[in-house]
């Protein structure tokens, strides 16, 4: 069982960047009627999303987030010993984007840099890995970057996914900290559901071709090519409401805590209907569940740090809170973490 | 059981009382869509603590079938 426990390692700073351009989900277009839009937005809670222009990549959003965080925290970049970039919208198929970012951010050559290909569970997985690396005395600071330009992945003419996703990048600095106390993570996977959320073409199983880029019309009226993302919403929903509550309870039990001991529950911002249902199912008071999906949509692994920057910015100053975070989705992959945020530096949201 | 399912569906589909019958194939209602599906699965999970697997749900045609499934 992938349960990991750490002592005195914590988050010392978080920043996030989003594109300036807003996309209003309630403006009717050739593909969605006003009525359809109202009904979908009512359920998902996603009113607005940020859309990156063609020349902005996930790595650019992460670069600006990291640059601002390191500058404002006055970090000696020579003390960053690891850079992790988590994304499914990397710059290139090779090399790894993290290595390009190491140079771009001016980090030393002694810094380890690597990418992780995970989606919605990626922040919690990444944090757990960063905490694990910090158990080594030789690792002083880990810079975790989560970036996604999911609006470039999904067709805006897809009934299931066309209104859900937004673009964002986040930077999190992790290091040893005596104030951080105990933390616990649970990491999980179930590849039997790999087809529930995927981009079928463009890899080596189904390489890009004339066929793969052709737009096709599906039974529900959706229009997309095989190079664009697909999502089986009902299967993902069943997975989420089955597995996520169990994982949250497992982490609470493992840490001998109850829902009352947690100040804030940070859910991956996928869809308000799913989050509300999970919270209600296990008795989490909704005033402990911040939302930012109405403004940014589903930003995959960026949604948790973006939610912290957007919704906890004002309450975190000189404050210590116990948080439980849970990310779930593509893979299928899901992870839950319980940790203390001990007065971390939270940078103001950056708009590019 | 059947009355409870009918009232759940009336609420989800925003249909007037008396317009849903046990032998109806609920997928045929013009209001039935993927969001209605999610609402129904969620409501059953809430009230009966049961998440109906998709493959089982696909075999359920009528409201009566659904009630029988839940009774089992």
C-alpha cells in the first residue's frame, strides 16, 4: 500500500499564473445553445476559464509563477536541488520540459530535473515525491511545477469536455521545516480505466497521421479528432464517488484525525457537482471546501495550488492550518494528502 | 420503492407529478441526458449507499427494472 508519512517537511511557498484571456461559458455559440450552456454551467459550476494563446505553453505559465515566487521569497537559486515538472501538455515529446526550465530559471547544473506525466492527481503525487526527496540531507529545496494548457487538448465542440477545462501553471517550494509537523499521503492507480480519459492519437500506439487529425462527428453531436482528448464522464464520475471518499477516510484514519481536525479540504477542481457529492457523502461541511473552478475551470494538476493562491491568499498570512487535499482523474490515478500549511508564502495570482 | 424512484426522477427531470410511470423507459424522456444520469447515480448513492456500475445500469431499461435492481 502506497501510504507515505513524513515529519517536519513542508510547503514554504506557492504561486500560480493564468493566461489573461477569459472565456465565458455562458455566451452561446454555433455549437452550444443558451439553454444547454445554462444547464451545463449549473451542474459543473464552471462559468469562466482562462485560455492560453497559441504561443503560451504550460511551461511558460510555470516559468512566470516560479520566477515571481523565487524573487519575492528572495531564494538563492543555488539552493534548489530538484526541479519537478508535472504536466500532460509538455513543450516537446522530448526532451523533458523540466530540463529546459532548469536552464531558463537559471538553476544550477547540480539541480536534478525531470518530468512526471500525471494529470489531476499530479499535485498530490508531486508533493509526496518532493517531501520524500527532502528526507535526504543533501536536498535543500525542491521546486515543484505543475502546468497545463488543457484548452489545447479538448475540442470546444465536444459535448462532454468542451466547457470544462482551463489553462494554468503553479510553482511550489518544498523544504525541511520544523513547524511542518507530520504529514501523510496515499497514492493510488487503476489502469483498467485508462480509456476513460485519454488522447487516443499522437503517441506511439496510434501515431499522428492524416486520419488522426480528421474531425469526426459522434453520436451525441460532438465533433473532435483522435488527436483531441476524450472523456467518458459517467465512468469518471462513478470512479470518483467510489474511490475518493474511501481514500479520504483512509488518510484520516491513518493519521488518527477526524473531519473536525481538518481546517480546509482542497479538492481537485473538476466539477462542482462531483465535489459537492463527495463532500456531502462523508459529511465534510461545505464551508471548509473552497472553490475556484467557477473562475478557472478544471486545470488538472494545477487546480489545487491555484485554489490555494486564489482562495487562501488572504487567510494564510501568519496562519497555520491543517489541510487535506485530494486529486483524482486521468489514469485512472488518485491521491490524498494531509499536511499542515505553516505560514507559507503565497504569491498574488499572476496574469500573463 | 417504485414511488420513491418516480419522485426522484420527477425532481431530476423536472417533470410534473403523474407524468412518470413504472413501465416507462426513462431514456426515452426528452429531458434525459448525461447530467440526468449523473444526478440519478448520485441520488441513489446518497439514499441507498450504492453506486450502480455502468454495465449494470445499461441493462436497466424501465423504472420498474431500476426499482427491482435496488430491491435486490
